């Protein structure tokens, strides 16, 4: 898990992460797995990005409480 020091307000970080997640989901909905591979979208890297976003969001939630 990535340990971060939040400089923004935790609630802003949470909102931003949810926005990022939405954009990535829209992108992945547009491409199916085969098309994504053909266009160079790395599915494994997207999964790792979601994992990092989850970790940062959890820290922000904990710091917001």
C-alpha cells in the first residue's frame, strides 16, 4: 500500500479519485479487452492503477474521520 501525505483536503482527494475511476471505467467500457490490447491499453496496468487509487482513497477516508 502506498503511504501518502495528503496536501489537499481528504474529501477533495476522495472526490478526485472517484472522478478518475469514472473516467477510467468509461474508457474501459468503450474498449473490450481485445480492442484494448490492439490499441496498446495495458489492462494489467489499469488494474494496478485501480489498486493504487483504492489505497489512496482509503487513506483519505481514514484521515477525514
